[in-house]
C-alpha cells in the first residue's frame, strides 16, 4: 500500500534491526485519514469472505480495525490485556508472549460477542513472530467460529510470524511488508 509505505519512510523511526517506531501515526498519535485508507484496503482485500466480525487487540489494533469494520459494516471486538471488574465471567482467554514488552500476558474477550457461526477477520498493527495473531485466532477457535483471514498493517517479513501463520493455514494480508530494518534503514519486500 503506497501511502502507508511512504508514511513509514517519512515518519518511521528505526529503533533497532528488529523494531520500528511509528508513534506519529499508528501507535500513539493516530492519522485518521491514513487509518481510513487502511480500512478501505482491508475491506477491499477481504470483501468476498462473508466477514461478520473483526477481532483485534488493544490498543494499537483498534484504529485500523474500526475503520475496516466501518466499511465492511461489521462490529469490532478488541481483546483486553487486563481483566477488570466489568469483564469477569464467561470469558475466552489466551496467553500471548509480547514481542515489544517481552512478557507473557493473558488476552481476554467476553464470550457474548463471538458465536459459532461468526466469520472473523483478525487485524493487528504489527506482525513480528505471530504470537498476538495466534492468540486472537485461539480466542476465535474457542468460540468455534472461523478465522477467514489475518490483516496486518505492518509486517516485518524478516521475522517468523508470516510463515507460522501460513503454516497453520491462515490467509495473511499485510499492507506494508518490511524486508529489513538493518543499518537504520527501512526496505520493503518487492511487490509480487
Ligand atoms: P508478534 O506477536 O507478531 O510477535 O508481535 C506483534 C505485536 O507486537 C503487535 O501487536 C505489536 O504491538 C508489537 N510489535 C511487534 N513488533 C513491533 C515493532 O517493530 N514496532 C511496534 N511499534 N510494535 C511492534
């Protein structure tokens, strides 16, 4: 996705060979116009899949997921990283090892919002080693619903996540695919 790649080149900050900071438009401040374009792109790529729900993870997946949900006309569920007094019973939960925080956390949704006949699109901001996406897919599985695809805003193609998800039979659509962050420089996987 051209506009996203350009934004990454203009505003992304390479923190290391493995971590890209995009706080100016995705992970802290949000660019609503770009998010709308991202939502349109996800909606376009998954339009024939009969999606009934989108699932993402707080906080940074919410903006792109909501934009896709708006265009596809389906509700968006975000998994919580902490339970609360209002999220106590009838839960689906999965453990996820966080790439950026390097800790394991439990993600949670209420079982009210996913049902057996749901066709679910999983959306997340980044794909590194695939643990967040797999955790979300696990929640969908607990509801006996179907994951019809995984939509990623920024995939770091030099990490293991994409292959892991493909090996498990998931369709993965990433809007920007980073080939490398070596030497402080972003390069993209050439379009097929
Ligand atoms: P995974 O679960 O695929 O290993 O990592 C994906 C999750 O880690 C995403 O939800 C995202 O929050 C975070 N993440 C992974 N790599 C990066 C990165 O390079 N930059 C930022 N900002 N977040 C990342």
